[in-house]
């Protein structure tokens, strides 16, 4: 039994290494990363650390995570709160997911003018 576990672990690690080294696998977000280098673009490292903004981000994240109908992409959308304004970034699978996430953020933030939607729909 112990040998079987070791073999499975070795196979799993080997397949991860193959995937990581496969030059045909391209990252999803290269263009997004270039966009985020612009000085005016909020990024996760600009998340404010005051209690109000941290709580706002946490509440939006909890609302999104509670919806199990959303994809993993949707669950991993970046949420950046700065002075009571929530910026949403990242790819999702459909317009419907995008609308659902924005609606959840608006509900938590209190109004649509406190939410900046920069979510993209992955083709």
C-alpha cells in the first residue's frame, strides 16, 4: 500500500512538472498583466488596509464564494477596495457570471457607483 502511494505521488508530481514545462501552455492573463502595469490601474497590492476597506473586500468575497453556481474563475476574481470603492478584475467564463459578480458587489457596496467593473469574459 505504501509503495502504491509513493508511485501515485511520483506520477502526480511528474505530470505537474510536464504541464509546467510544456511550452504550448500559454498563460491566460498576459495582456491583463500588461494593462495592470499602468499607473492608474488599481492592483491587489493597492488594497487599502483600513478596517472599512478590508471588511468591504471580505464581504464581497464571501458573497461570491457562497454562490456555488459560479466557476472557479469567477470565485478567483480580484477584489480591490480603495476608499469604499470596489474594483473587480479578472476573467470569467460568461457574461452571466460577470453580471452576477457585479450584482453581488453592488449589493455589498451599497450602490453601483461604488463598483468599478473590469471583469473580462474569457472566450
